[in-house]
């Protein structure tokens, strides 16, 4: 099976363990989950324009953007004015829409609100972070 090129958007401070779980599923031959991760590692700079450029490059290299939506997906970032959006997740949503990526959302809890930038776009969503749900939402986002 060809691997999907997936950019994963998530709240680094609160939800990165889910990103690490995706990586473990990809490495484990006992799981059906496969993807080519286009997400950058932690970007070691405080230069907002360099971060934006790095994220945009990775988003443009992907065909899918998977949003892991936790409690703080719409929380205001301290540099929101420089980012041009409430936070990095909403920036990544905007860039993913511009890049015409397939948009897939996994809400960690049904009460979590999707990133504001996705509200008027066509995205698939599911609640509950499981291997089956991630595969399902990625598959459905490409239809």
C-alpha cells in the first residue's frame, strides 16, 4: 500500500504524545497504519517568518493534513499577531486549505472545537484517537 503523505497539525505543548503514537503505529508491523510523515520536528527558532516558511514547505509537500484536535486547538498564541492567526494550528489549517490538501480531523474529545480556519472548509472528522479512527478519517477525507 502506498503511504499517504500526511502533515500532522497538533498543539505541541499539550497533544504531542498523539503525534508520537502515530509514529509508533507507522513503525509497528502489527498495525495497519501507514503514512509518510511530512511534519517537521520541533523548529528550533523563535523567528516567526522562518517557522511559517518551514511549516508551509512541509504542508505543500503533503497531500493530507491530519488535525489532532485537543482542548486548546483554538487557544490564542502569545505571538498570534505575528503569526496572523490565533495560533499555529489555525495557520496550518489555512495553509492546508490553500495547498488543497485533504483535510482530516480527529477530535480527542467530542467537546473540542475544530480549528476556526476549518469551519467553512470541507473536512472529515471523527472523535476518538484510535488507529481505526485515524485510518478511517484519512481514507474518507480523500473521497
